C-alpha cells in the first residue's frame, strides 16, 4: 500500500490499483503491463455515479427537468474513505461519496431519472465487445422483446447508431457479464451480481447531447463504459404516450453490485471466467458494508 496526499495505491501480485482520496473513484487499474483504467489528466476516469443520458426524441419533454436537476453535471464530494485489512493479503476500501446536482438536489424534489448506475473510461484498445444478455442490436427496458438473450459479440465502434439527431444509443439489457478485450484477447471483464444494463461507446453522453447533426459527432479514442442498475424506458413521447410506469426510474434507494476483473486468454474462455465467484470482502462486525448504495425505484 502506497499512500500519498491525493492517491492510495495498492500493489499485489501482477496488479496495481489506485484510488483517488479526493475523488472517491478508482484512478488507475493495471494488470501486469496492461492499463485497464488509466489515471486521468483532467476529470475522473471512474467508476462514478451516473444518472444522465442524452435525451432521445421520445424523452425530449423530460430533458428540461433533467438539466434543471443538474443530472448532467453532478459534483462529487468524498464523505468518508476507510482502509481496512480484513485478513492477510485481503484489504477493503470503503468510500462514501455525495453526488449533488443543482441547489439541494438530488436530495430535493426530483423528476423521473434517465438512468441509475456508474460510468467510467477504459482504454480504446479494448474494442472487442462480448456479452451475455439481450442483443445483438441495441435494446431498452420497453424495447427488448425483439432481441435475443444469449452470447453476443461485436465491436464497441459499431454500437453507435447514427440517428439523424444524435441521442442516447447502444444500450444492452439483462447483461450478466460483459468483456472488453484488445487484439491479443486481453482486457477487462465486468460481472454483475444479478443483471445490469451496459452501454459502451466512443462518445460521451455530453457529446451526444450537444450535437444537432450526425456530422458533428467525432469519436474519441477511449471507451465510455456505462453500467446501469436501471435505464429509463423509451416510450413513444415524440408522437404518442410516454413511458409507462413500470419502465420508469424513480429517485429511491438502489443496491447495485458488480465486479471488475482483468482478463487474459490464459484464464480460459470468457464465459468460464465470468462464472467464477469472488468472495465478498466483509468485516466480522458489519456484514452489510460491502453493498454499494445508489438510487432505486
């Protein structure tokens, strides 16, 4: 363990992970010589709370409320940062953060939410996308009956759908695990405790939101990876009814758990590696602190 004023680095066999003590997020994750998450020069590479998506044509009526709540520009404050040695060779980092929108929000009155989950930035070399869930086309809570649940693969660069007006795109529902690998087959494996929604693009939500036309979209080298406990439905609000209640996301308490793991071909097939369960790192005095609390419907 190597502490500094702004960074806590833990070195283990074949890996190194750094936490930003002021950001409350993983600042860097290295496995052998492979950078999975690189330390950001500006901003945060994540994972951090994410409650915004670029409004779709169907959701434009709600977008003003999302902006007014400041969901597109949350400010983050670390309330508690705890380091605990659970057993020899096992440590637990517990981080409590407050992510605020405008004024007293998200603690004041809130609209229905676009999404609830986390976002992060991973290296653009991991463009090979494999997942077990709904696919292969984009799908959403109220637009997934035409998709098949199973093993799918593609390129992150192919997940962007070029709508006439750029907007939210590329989501995958019911994902049990997702892997992002480079040409050698190495990369990152994300495994949900239950299920999650996954979006991986070479664009940020802000890029999609501010563009009015397709030609304005310029892909970035890195991959913006969003892992969601819940996504707001699409509905038909551009010319008909909005999202029905069961596909809405309300500002309540969420428990959302997932694991980030390095992956190489030496670990076996991706689906086999994804089946391996990682034991919860829980202290003897508190069996509930391993849970990550966000917002829940």
